[in-house]
């Protein structure tokens, strides 16, 4: 599925609960991919960029390195040049540190989000096999087929998108990161904020409740009119996080 949000210059490629986004112009006159997602999302984004010059690398960002956010990376990189930018915590994973990741029991807390989307057997299969391609998960160690061109540091401008700022939002994972455009009041939240039944939900799926609580407090201070979550449908309106479900509550 492809959706276009013309007002904020964003494209979404989605299959079941898995989202891949394209910022058409982040302020540098070039597109930027946010969370290439599972393989079919990588293929869809590659088709969108078909014909792009191989000497003009495409900027690709990851909100975190869970495999369902990065396993489609090679499907995209096989078709166009890619410049990958990862959260700064991922540098420790390249060095051998084992990432913390939610257990399956904790992951089951987001079942309302899973039920809120049209199911796809293909997406489920890609999700289950994604750890063999890139990223990490409950049963797969960290691996990445590409080196990072840079690491995303809290408060810095987003590479290739100077209109956006990097915000560290740990809790779901230690490397969880979001991207915010103050002028358009737009947030790419990764898995720090999900959506269910048209409402934002600070994720109940976390490795560290203290960090998650701090992230919720931090993001609630932002004015967000356009929310693009890692899982769930985008939500638009006036100050949408003011109505967000807390991370310790159920929808």
C-alpha cells in the first residue's frame, strides 16, 4: 500500500503493521527514507526510486535497528546506492554489545495495534525471517549488511534533512530515535509512539520502563500535528499527543 501526505511531503509504503516512509524533501532538495522496513517495503521504495543515479546515494535513516525496521535494506541497496545513518547506540552493537530487546511476552502488549491493521501472510513471513537479513530481534543477534555513514546524535540536524532534528527516545529499545520538524509539527516516532484506532499510544513494549517514562514526558512537550508511527496508521490533527494513551495504559 502506498499513501501520500501532500501537505507535509511524506510518502508511506506499508504492509500490515510495517511502515516505510519517504520525506520527499527534508530541506536539502533530496528525498530521505525513514525506516526501510521489511523486504517488501524495501522493494516498494526501490521501485519508487527506479532510475536514480547510482552515483547519487539515497539517504536512509533508521529509528532503531529492530529487524522489522531495517531488514528491507538490501532490497533497496541492491537497486540504488544507499547511505545509511543509524542511531548512535548502534555503534556499540557493531562493537559487540548485545542489544536489549523486548521479550515476546512484552511484545504481546501491542496486540491492539496488530489487530487494527489488515493482516498479510507475506508480511508475517518477512517479519519472521527478517533477522537473517539485518538488525536484531528476540531470537536474532545484531547484524548489519552495510556500515553506517554516520550515527544519529540527539539534538543534531537529520543527515540530508536539515529541516528536521534528531531526538533520542529510548525505552522501547536503547537505540530508539525519533525525527521532528518543528515548522510542520511532524514527528516520525519509530516505535516510541504507536497508533491504535486513530489515537497515538506511547508504546507499552519496552526494555526499560524508566527510560520509556522519560521519553513519554519528552515527546508530550512537543507540538505534533502529524504523527508517523513505526506501527499503525498515521494520525493528523491539532496537538495529537495531548490525547495519546500513556505507555502504562491500554487502549
